[in-house]
C-alpha cells in the first residue's frame, strides 16, 4: 500500500483556517488524486470529508547558485499540498501526539 498522506501542515495560516473554516492542510504524495486523499483522511482520522483541493509546488525554473566549486543549477523540491474541508461538526486534533 502506498503512503498517501506524508505529513500535516502546521502553520499559523492553516491553524486559522481550521478554526474558522474547518479546513486542514496536508503534504501528500505527488501521484495521489483527490479520491485517494479523501479516503485516506477519512480512514486515518475517522471524519467525514466534504471537499479536497490540491496544489502542486516547486520543481520549476532552474536557479543559478555561485559556489567555491563553480556554478550550480538547482530546482526547488517539488511537493503536492491538499486542503481538506471537513463536514460540519467534525474536527481533527493534530496536536494530540506531540
């Protein structure tokens, strides 16, 4: 079985969205689709998911970096982010295992 949810996103912006709009952010596998993400969140946290929005980040234009060994071209690390909206009344406690 492939790992779909890699880690939750714990930032100020995502915390505010979880309190106001009942939305939670996760870094997910690059080849996971919305249906797989929805099923994984429902199975892992035992909640009902209303919608899933996904975004792809990084891996774009090469950037030039000057070092002592010469010029190096690098790309940002590519990852996929999912914003999951839960049904009314459901919550996920991401801080319980810390």
